């Protein structure tokens, strides 16, 4: 999943490791690159997501984000307004044909009760 780091303006990439396979950080392979950090996320975040196909472009991401915001507004679901918290998830290897690619745009809900 990618998101924009609000401090540096750079993209951050994260991976979710299956808890059924790795129950602690110690069980994960050690990163070779010093810029790669292993972090436990203990507080779940509730996200509203919309799935779409084709390749990722800024235009397509913007269109799907707008579609998600309109759909949640109709259902009276409040999303955070900060652009930095919008997450983009892409699940496919680079050789996947565009029409078979699967992507999600996810935005955290305002009230995480």
C-alpha cells in the first residue's frame, strides 16, 4: 500500500505480512537495505475502499478517490480530508496486463470507534 509522507512529500510503501505465518517481527526476514523498517501495527485503522482495474495513473487515482468520496457522502460516512492519508493499494506484478490489474483506493474514516 502506498501513501504520501506528509513530512517529506515522498511516497511510502508498506506491505502487510500474514499474521498466520508471522506472529512476531522477529520471524520476518531481516531487511538488507537500511531504509527498510519493520514496524508492528497494533491499532487497526478502518478504511473505506474502492476497487478498480487497469494501470495506476494520477488521473485514474483522482477519479476513483472522487467516486469513493461521493459514494460515502451518500451513505453519510465521514472520511478524513487529508490528502496524505489517502492510500493506494496495488496487488499485481509488473507483467500483469493492465485490464487484469487490481487496485484499491482507501481513505480512513473520521470516527474510528
